[in-house]
C-alpha cells in the first residue's frame, strides 16, 4: 500500500488543479442541466395540458385513416320492396363500374342474398323478413319485419342497437347498417381501386394479359386511335386518380423550387459582395444589406406565399416568388458570411500585381467560394422542393394545393397516400442527387 505524504499531495494538486479545484459549474453543471430539463418538461406538460389532450384525442381515427390509405370500400345497398323483392343499388361512382356483378354476392334460391364480408367467417344474409349477420363465431338474426329492427336474442358487443337501425362493426373488413327497409353494407378491400384504368376506360376490369395483348397486337378499339395511345390516354386522364393532373402539379412544384432557388441565388450573389465587410469597406452599405437579408428570411416562406397569392392570384408564380424572396435573404446571408471568412492572401497577391477589381474577384476569391456557394445552393434547392409542397396548400400552386384539396374531403385518403408517396420519392431523388453533387464539389467521399 502506497502512502502519499502532504508534499506529494500538494504537488499533485498543483499539477492537476482542474480535478481538485473545480468550480461550482464544473461540479454541478450536469445536475443543473438535468433539473432544468425536468422542470421545463413539467412546464410543457402543464402549458399544453397534455393529459387532457391525450384523454380527449380521437385515437380510433388514426387506424381508420391509415386503413383508408391502403384500402378502398364498396358500399352496396339492399332495399326491401313492398312485394318482398330485394333491389341492389351501388353508389353512383362505385369502384365496380356501371354493371357490377361481384363474386362475393350470391343470390340464394329462396330469394335471399348472401354477402361475404370476409370469406365465410363474416357474412350477411338479407331476406325480406330478417337479416342474419355472421361474425366472430356467432350468427345474429335481426328482425326487419314491421316497426324498428330488432335483434333476436342477446346483443353481441360488436353490434349496437339504435332507435331506427342496428349497426354491426366487423372490424377492418367493413360494417353493416340494418334498418326496416334497407341494409347498407361497407366491404373493404386491400389496395387502390382502378389505379390504372377507371370504370369508363375500354380496358376496365380486363385481365393484365388481355390488356397487353390488345395493346401489342389486338384489333383497334377505336378506329382512329391505336390501342397504345388509347391506353395512355385512359391512364393519364383517369377520373378517379387524376394521374395527369397530379404529375403536372408535381412538375410545377419542382419547377417552382428550381426557379425560386435559381433567381434567389442570382440575386443574392452580387448583393453578398456588397454586404461582405472585407470586400466592400462601406459599413453603412454592409449593415443595410445584411438587415435586408434578415428581413427577407425572417418572414416565413408561407407568409410570403400568402402575400403573393393575394397580389397575383393563386398559382405557381406566387410560389416561385415566395421561394425567391426567402432564398434571397437566406443565401445572401450565407454567401456574405462565406466571403468574410475567405483567406485574403490569394486576393492580396493578385491585387499587388495591379489587376483590376473584377480580376481580383475572379482569381482571388471565386476559387475559394464557388464550391461552398454551390453546395449551399444545392442544399437550399433540395429543401425548397419540400417547402414548395407546403406553400402550395395556401394556393401557391403545385401538388401541395391538390394534396390539401384531397385531405379536405376527408374521404380520399388513398389519393392522399398516392401524392405523399410521390412527394417522398421526389424528395429522396433530389436529396440523393444534391448530396452526390455537394460531395463531388467539396472533394469528399460519400459514406
């Protein structure tokens, strides 16, 4: 066991004072940060009233919306006529088209109709006197003969009885609403209905092999148009998915981002030279331009879009203008700060030869700043592709407006999913391309 005397101890303390004579901040800084974080979290919980918010939230809607992103439903309605016959009706714009004959609907010999909601485990049989709902291992008859519908026997937990109808919730597969004279069924399917061809297309409901055969070598469906051209027109003008309009709006979004970023960078570039103190030794001019940049970027792009849509009307011009104003401020600040941090030795060396100011900038400054400027501009362009989608929702054109219109209906969530996926793909492509160009310009490797 080694014993350290007082002199040795004093020598160690002198050599390593940071360990033996720590300040209050060094000793308790981590604890104070932890306590401050905890207090702030408690304040946020109180300020936003999170317990009440979570208690009153409609969490069931999350599952409903997500299911509608990846599925569609068919809603046949069975009306019981006075003579006892059953009339089947579909909504006007049914995914099954004008003459539906689904294989999951069977006409029984006794005049009743059986609908398969999910295979044979969940079915609905409709007759003139009763409707039998089979689900979760039990069959529940509902008497619809005269008066209000009445459940025969015990009411299961998945069935709700109201004054004038009975609602059976069959989970993701769908639901059934039973009243005295009609039965409404909602049957859900996985996938996107009629994504390629809508119900008005000549190729609707045809097998893939038959469609390919018609396009490649089949007889013309329309004498004045080839089948390939007809198929493209039917896809592009699909009335349910509106591919043509969606892709046109997506292209508008990309053009808005590109044009706004390009004009912003071209405007910010010369102004940055005037705002940089080491390039333009005029303090008043430097400060005026820097405050101008601060003003342009302090007003959010969304606010600029609102102003410009009021001035020029809705459309991509307002969106491009909003991006242009924001990027002039953002890139102007980045460019001017980049210029103020350059190495002055190359510049001073060229200036000492008596070269003109333009040549000094060209050979003394540009080689240092071009890679940085292009990298920053590419990053902003990539960011503006996402921003252009947001400002489109306020009327600035592009796919954002179409996305907002689909969300407002609260019924076209599959269309919303389609546009969101397109936006994600575009953002991913631009992000990858922008990163590759930036690394190439900066001379670094992509890991």
